[in-house]
């Protein structure tokens, strides 16, 4: 019989501004169909920042983080596909696996998903505080903790040659960017592309565009350092954001790009996207704005030009199919991901990592767990 264990985790309570506290919580053993994973790397992602800056609301207290990779260390009853010692990447969108959308290969369209509300598929949590209250793992992952319990289908086996830091990013930013290109936009070789925002997600989009054979690949950011990183990831052209962006993109693409991606989550840049693409082309919204914000788009122009707006959540990923494909492309040297990691931090340095993100200083900080702390 497995017992509850004590686990250190970065917890958001919402009563101390945007600060997280590293606390010791209780984690129940994996239930039927679940596994416990010893986290080895957890990415610091823009979505966590949306929550701790009060832009999105989640059940509290929340164990933050949703971008993780680690090693299976315990399995619950009924787990067949995983064994102790397996390296795994965690998927944060935990679809029901049974509805028509899931069965039809569109798990991202599942309407029964509970992970968006920080709940495991059965509607519960394995986390509790020292005083016995429930705590809720953000996106049913809670990656910024030494150990997590997730459904077995959300722990995707990964080639152990992929470093944990890279594997963790495949679970969110890299998977989101790759999926936006491959699944949502279905970019083919020779298409022209523009990406606004060259952070963790934007750079991942650029790497995937390069893999898909897009050209030109135009990266846009307000920060020149991000543009240098975008070029290293595969952007053929880089532009500082400015009023004449539509004209600049049009001149590089003979009248407008075949596909444009917004990877910031700003309403103003989302509204700009249709002006960057040619008639018949597609605009993909990858960045996620604060709750309740609306867009103003020129409806006549959109219809007249036959432009397509595509909403992309988690890159339309099918994790069990796409994570291994991304890992293989990385191991083959076809998908440049190493440049994404600009800093490493310990769990205790989590607040500084978010501060650096707010200052726009880093592409990705990855929290790593050494043997002394885990
Ligand atoms: N114009 C161009 N670039 C901008 C602008 C702007 N007005 N404002 C910010 N940026 C750039 C930043 O300089 C940074 O490089 O956008 C990038 C945002 O990157 P990150 O902060 O690293 O965020 P990321 O983790 O990539 O997430 C982006 O995608 O999945 C969503 O929730 C996520 O909404 C978030 C978005
Ligand atoms: Zn994320």
C-alpha cells in the first residue's frame, strides 16, 4: 500500500501579489490508471505568468507549472503502457479519451476535459496542504514540484537521449509551436510565414517552420535580442515591430504572407494579423490574451479576401503521436531547440524566473531538480 508523501512545490495562493511560495504539500499515491513522476525539469511558461499576474483565474491554492519532464517512479493499478524508470513528457491537456472528438483524433476539441480546471479526469486532486485542504495542480500538472501524479495517458514515453530540459519544453511551448505549424496551419514547403513574438512559443513556431521548409520566415519582436535568437532558430528575416509592419511584410512576401502567427497574446497584435497575409491566406492565433478581451477585425475585408482565422490551443496536438515525432526531429538535428533555454534555476528561484520573463529578458528558464532536492 503506497502512502501520501511530502513534496516541495511552488504554490500560488493569490494573497501575496504575484509571488509564489515554495511549500511542502502532501501528494497522494497514484490512483487507478495514474503514475507518479519524479520531475527533472519544468519550464517557466507564459501561461503560468497569466495566472500569477491575475489575468486568468484558477482554483487556489494552485501548484504552478505545466511544462514538465521526468521519470516514472510509481504506477497505480491498471497502468499497462508505462513502467518505473521510463522517461516521460507530460501533456497538460488531458482529454477524456472516449468522446467522438478524442476517438476521431482531435483530443484538443474534447468538451469533457477537466485539466483546464486543474482537475484530474475524475474531477479530483491528489494534492493537499499540511492543514488538509485541497490544493490544485495548474492544468492538472503542477510541474513546479519535485513529484507529480498524472493519468498514464498524459505521461508520454520519451527517448532517454532527449535531455530532460528539452523534453519539458516539448510538453508545452515547443509542442504548441510545432503543432500550430504542422497541425493547425498545415504549412507546406515554400510557403511564406511571419511570426509576431519571438518568445518561447514564437521561437518554437520558427523552428517548426524551418523544419516544414517555409520561406521566407519573418520574425517580429520589440526586443532585438529576441530577434537574434529567432535568426538562430531559423528565421530568414527579422523585423523590429513598428507601424509599417504590413508594408514591410508585403515587400518581403510579394504582397502578404501565406501564413501569420501571433505568439504574444496581445489583442493589438492579434488584430494586426489579417493585414500581414495575402488573400486566401491564414492567420493563426497562438498567443492567449487575458480573460474577457475582444478583438476588432474588419469583417468585410476578411470575407472579401477569403482569409482564414485559426484558433490554436496546444497546437492541435495529439501528444502520443506528436511528442515522439518532435523528439525524433530534435535527435536527428532537424529541429533546433537548444537555443530556447536561456537560463536554469532551482525551485527556490522561481519568482526571479518570472520577474525575468516580465522584463522580457529570457526565452525560457527551466527549473531543474538536482538530487540534493528531489
Ligand atoms: N510586438 C512584438 N513583440 C512583442 C510585443 C509587441 N508589441 N510585446 C511583446 N513582444 C514579444 C516579447 O519581447 C517576447 O519575445 O513577445 C514575446 C513573448 O514571449 P514570452 O513572454 O516568452 O511568452 P511565451 O511563453 O512565448 O508565450 C506567448 O503564447 O501559449 C501562449 O500563454 C502563452 O500567451 C502566451 C503566448
Ligand atoms: Zn505553457
